[in-house]
C-alpha cells in the first residue's frame, strides 16, 4: 500500500482530485481514530477535515521518509497542538480580564 499511496500522492501533487479522494477514502478513518484518542469526537472530526485540507495544499511537502498515513497523522498532530495552544491562549486572555 505504501507504493500505491506514494503514487496517489504524486498524482495529488499534479492536481488530481480523484487521487486525493482515494487517499481520503483510504486514510480518513485512521486519522479520525488517531485524533479521537487525543480529543473529543467533534473536535477530532473537525481536525481531520483540516488535516486533509492541509495535505491537499501542502502535498509537495511529503518527502517519502515515512508512509502517507504517518505523514497525515503528523499533520493531524500539529493541527491538534495548534488548536490546543489557541484554546489556552484564549482561556488565559479571558481569565486575565476577569
């Protein structure tokens, strides 16, 4: 599957929406399960969507050092951490003014 995913991602880099939809079909559940183990279900689903949007816009950043699924989960991890930092900044700002 690793080679198939790499071939699909090469097509995604060339702008193939069909290839991207195949990658989503293959990996969406795994990314959601990964995120649901770390945060609430609704947030995990939102972050999964953000992950795939980021993958589409940054497909050229995939270097092939790991599997596509690992790459997607690393994007998901960064999205989660960014979301958590934003939440804590907002919370700190809210408590500073009360």
